[in-house]
């Protein structure tokens, strides 16, 4: 377990707990990061114990949960 993964898990637990959410069991964070020169890079951070296939499944489910409502909105056409 990396120190970063442990820190992310602790931060999520504190933040989500403060909003009366449940304790996260697994999490994947996808973030665009900027370096000192302003160059962008994609960073994938997981909580401890998340396997690659778990991370892929969580990400795919997240994409579908965004795509579904978006597709329904656009399929309705202009009102």
C-alpha cells in the first residue's frame, strides 16, 4: 500500500463522513494534474487494495451512470 493511497482513503473517509455518507470501501480518482510548467497529465489514484479490474469496473460504471442521463437528455431534443 502506498502512502498516497492511504492518504486518499483517509481524506475520502473524513470528507464523506462529514457529509453523512458511508465509509468508502473502494475508490478510484481520475484527475487532471498541472505541473510547474502548466503541462497537463492524467493521474489515476486508487484506495488501498483496488485491483486493476476493480478500478476498470468502477470507472466503467461511472461512465455509464453519466452517459445514460446525458443520452436521455439529448435524445429528447430541443423543447
